[in-house]
């Protein structure tokens, strides 16, 4: 939560929102005794940040349940990081029911999200960098051009 708050404070653009995409750790069962307590802590952390920055409400939580992975022999979040991002894109594009069983934050903004910047826990987001990244992505020279045949 502290890192998420630092990302917000160093990139305070009112059009930016900050979300945690989470899974429980791999386990021998779909549900473990500590799961609800961990999810409650994450929910409380996001709620507390949104109370602290009540004018913006920029923080979100999206959490998935474990699924059985027969090749690894454990219950885990589908495809871990890549799966979280694929499922988040599925949610943003409104492609059907979401696998995010816990969603904290105003979901009405999801249709308006145009860019997603992904960060790992060990990645920083220096001051003003989010706006610079978005500006670079939105520059006309960075848009794909397609031939009449549909090829690039």
C-alpha cells in the first residue's frame, strides 16, 4: 500500500488511477485459512487510501481466486502475472464476466481507461513518468499503420 501511495504522490494527475491486481499464493487447496484475512487487509488498505485521498478516490483492488493447475499440481492464480494482465484487459474491454471476484473502487471508470502501465513490486514510478509514458504512447507517430490487406 505504501508503494501504491508513493506512485500516486509522485504522479498526481487526476486522470490517473492506481490498481492492485492480486492472487493468493499457490496452495494445496483452493481456499486456505489465511485467505480471508489477507483479502480483508488488502481491502482495508485500499479503502484507507481512498479515504485519505477522498477527492480523487484513485485506488483500486482487483483480486482473483485460485484455479486448479494440473501441470503444476497446485491451486494458483491462472498464469500468475500474465494471467492477471490478460484478465484485466478482458475486464477493461468488457468481454464478459470478470474472474476478479473482489473489485474495490468505482468500476464505472473502466470503460474510459485507454492506457495501462504495469509495474512489478520491485519497479519504481518516478515523479511525472506516468504522464510522459502516456504522452509517448499517444503520439501519432507511435500508432500502428495497417496496409489495405490488414498487414502492418
